[in-house]
């Protein structure tokens, strides 16, 4: 089976929604690494250079074959630390 390399930029924040940017899919890990080298110094990326992740993906493999379960978590109540000063 063919493996491709899926490049993402991901950054977690404690106080807001995380950033997840799909950069592209590359035929080799080296090509994905070259894309990181081209982007690393660009605005946004340079502030968090460790946010790049390369995921190998095998083509033709069906995921989630066991299904999935959605878990609903109640929203937390706002307290004084959640409100602007």
C-alpha cells in the first residue's frame, strides 16, 4: 500500500479554541519537511515553530471501522476568572 505524508500545523491555547491548519499532503516525508522549512519563518508559524506535525497515512485503509461514540460534556458555568476585567 502507498503511504503519503499529511502535514498539519497545530497549536493549543489554554483560553481559546485551538488552531488546526491543514498544510498539505506530500509523497515523501522529506517533501513535507521541506514545506515546513519554507513556512517556519512566515507570520503565525514563526511564533510557534514546534506546531508542525507530519502524519504518515496509508492510502486505501478504511478508518473508524469500529464506529465511534460522541460524549456530551456539560458546559462549565462562568466564574470571575472567565470574565474580562
